[in-house]
């Protein structure tokens, strides 16, 4: 572990931060290679057992992952190799079992028309380190997980509740997918000791979610029709007698028990997305969390009741447990300016695992013991990156041309004065997402090569309230785009960057913004690079519908309604969609373009990038197209992530060299 990481002291009185300087090594003569930034984090997750005595860690070795169980003092209990499956979550069941969730890109059968992300899990015994599948193979259900609803101990045995899609073994077909009888899952119980899988209750032709209490009883169910957005919440087995009902165009579901018995959390995703507390006896609802601000809900492992929520703004929180409130206020004060995530906690909340990133650290996992007043670094995300090679990051405020207050993250290259710097603009994906001050491997890779990096939170981004999110509706390719260049202009006015030395790079929606920056807009960027970017919104909607139902003319589902809200059109067939399509506007590109995509991208089809490449070549525009074999939408493999990083850095250095004088 790097000897210069953050250490905490004096927890009982107050937190203090000490930077421990390495006595044996001086500042490196040159920055780490791109292979360090392009690798997966060395540690992907750390979870603590119920009594706080053990930790479970998922670590990477290249593309391979290893699940380690160790005592809190670091001595290893067991190690299990889980291969190249991609981590989706990690949880303890008491002190006895660790459940790890993974996903991979594949098909349920050889004849399936499309690949998709398939989620599965493994159970690891803390006693002997044995590993077995969470859900065994069966001809009665798909061996894939569609939601999990909690663990509890029944009659001394640990069980978990999961959504599984049943199959009909009587159907005369050799293909498992041919025996699927419904689109949405039923609720099943899995015995962690025996592996027995038992159906608890059936779902329906619409999407259902459940809340299960600590006795294994279903206390509430919900049903959501994605075709029209109608939803209802009802007591178990009584869909005809809803407690409450409504309409949410984008999403809906139950999010577990709320603050006291007899109440549940309703996640209602309309134009005014809220997390509500529903009293099951009276049907009354209460909005007790700021709209669109809850980044993390914290539930007690013993009672399953809600203890609090971490908000998106500077590690702010709302805690309903007094002890947890005191603990978290101390943590937020100690790590002011950092991004802090409460990874897990012991049952008594006296031992907590934190992930701390941003400002001046690549990301560390800290084991905090409030009884002893000690905090111990457990692992680093990127231990090969020295502290003095981390570009400082901070939030910057600016205003859009129409006066809307905006923010973005500015990362400065280490060791360089913040004056007249070359710039990489790095818009986020989503587009309903948000950049915060934390260690961003791609931004830091550019910064260490001499670039300032700007990550704008344009209108439509999350975490600033529902009005700000909704301000992005109808502004895809319009004000969402000019919000980005308004930020560049603000940085130029401050003298921080040279506006004539800027490139724009992005992934997913950020890839769209990058391409729109040189096709819909002109004169701002020397080059544009996209990874898995949306190039033609109309075709994206067609591909989504073809994937789901084979019906390319039916747009009544949640993802399509959400996308059309941002686009500002009632239908993708509207002729106006072409005006905000980089692919349709390829002939207007005014800078070289790099297109990279993952061969196994199940979110934005590879066709988006290949068609854009063809359109640019047909128009005689400079373009490079790179396919990453076996890679997905999230750059989950070290080898291909590094391939992508090397290609993009070489591309921007070619067209926007960091040490070249400006040519105005």
C-alpha cells in the first residue's frame, strides 16, 4: 500500500487528517504510464461482517477478480477466484456468508436475437471458503437474478429473496429461453446452506416489486405498467385493492422498509421524482427527503428499517439514528472536499467501511472503529499512482447564456500553473447523471499529460433538484450543448485555459455531446472522441424497441419516454430529430473524430459508431474507428480499457498537443 495515503486519528474527539510522507522515496521523475490509469481499480468493493470482525474484498488481477475474506486485522481467512465476471455488488449475510453479484454479456440461448447483461451470484462460506452458485441450474427458472429483496435468518438458517423468471419445463424445446412464460420475475427464496430455491409468490404481466420484513413475510407489493406508467401499491396478494396508485412516466418501485414498522419507501419517478414514506395502515404518504437528492439509502441489517440517507451535496446527509448521525457528521467534517461513500457498517454501527476519493487521493478504503477511535486504511484503488501525480480537482461555478446557474469539475495538471492551459472537455453520460469531485481515472490520465479537464454538469444533470433535471427536457443537442461551451468560455475568461486549444471527449451521452460539439456546433474544438456514444437518437430508439419487442413503431415504454423527454419530440419519426443527430449532420463536422466502441455494448449498439464512421467517410471527413473486442459499455476489461485510453490520448495529442503554442 502507498505509504503516503490519508490516515485518520482522534475519532472520539474529532477527526484529523495527516499526510504521512514517505521517508524512503522522492517525487517521481516522470508520471506513471497509461497502463496504471487504464487498469481496473485494484480493489472494487469492501464489505464488513455483521459483528465487525471480518471484511470481504473483491480485488482485481488484470481482468480476473478474487474475492477475499479476512479478519479486520488483515489476516486472510480464504480466497476465491471468480474469473472475469464483472462485479455488481457484495453483501454479508450475518457473519456466515458473503454473497457476491456479478454480470456478464451473453445470451440465454444460442438462438437469442440479442446479447444482454445477465446477472448471477455466488455464495462464499466465511467458515471454510467454499463457493457455490447463488441460484443453481434448473429447467424451472432462468439461472439469472432480476432483483434482490434482502437477507434474513429463519429458524437459524440464512435465506435470501430474489426475483427469478420461471420457465415451463413441459414445453417441447431444447432451448431454455423457449420455455420462458413471462417477461417479469416471480419472488423466490434461496436457502444459503442447502441451496434450495423455492417460489414465494407469483409476479404478473407487469413489473412487480416486493418488501420483505425480517421474519420473511411480504409486507407490501407494487405493480408498474411500463406501457402507460400506471402504478399501484397493495398488501400481499391484493392487487385489486390498492392502498395508493398513480402514474410515473419514467420508473416506479418499492425501496424497502422506511423509518418505522408498517411503513415502506416508494420510489416514484415522474417529472417530480420523489422517495415517499407510505404508511400501509392509513395510506398516507410523506415526503421526508429532498427531491432528487438522495444518493444512498442506509438500512439497518438487523431490522431492515431506514436509518438515513446520504445526499449528493458535499457529503450532506439526513440520519434518523442519533449515533449514526454523530458518526457521519464527524466523517463529513474530516473528509471535507472529498467524495465519501459509506460502503458498509456493522450491525451496531460502531465499525464502518468508507470509500474516500477526490481532491488529493486516488481512492482509499478506510476501516473506522468508533469504539477505539481508530481508522485504518484497508486498500487503495490505484496504489501505483503517487499523491504528487494527482491533479487537483475542484467545483467551479458559472452561468449559462440564459442565466441558469451551473457547475462543473475542473481538474488541473499536477505541477503546472493554472494559466492558458490546453483543455479536454469531458461531459458525463446519462444524461441524467452528475460529476463530482472524486478520482476520475480518465480525467486524471489527461491531467498528468498536461491538460486541464473540465466536466460540466449541464442542465438535465441529476443531483441539483428536479427543476434543474427537467430544465434539460427538450434541450438535448440545444441548451444542454451550449451549457458545455458556456463553461469553456467562463474558464477562458478567467485565464485558466486557452479556448483555442480544446478537444472534447465523452462516453455514452457524453460521446453524443462530443460529436455534437463538432457537427452541431462549430469553431470550438480541435478534435472530438467518442466511446460508445449515441450518434443518431432516432436509430437508438428503434434499436431499443427492436431489442425489447421487435416492434419499431411502439414507443410506449419508460426508457423511450425518458429519452423523448430530453429530445423534445413526441416521436423519433419527427423530422426535427435529424437536426440534432451527429450522424445526420456528419457532413458539417469541422474537426477530426475518433470513434471507439465495445463489441459487446448492450446499451448503445455498436451500429451507432459504425454508421457514424461510414457517414463521416462518405462526407470526406477525417475519422478513425476502433472496435474493442469483448468489451462492454462500461469498459470493464483492463486490456481493452487500456487500448481505449492509449488511442484517445494519442489522438488528442496529435491534434491538440499539450505543449504546442496556440494558433489563433
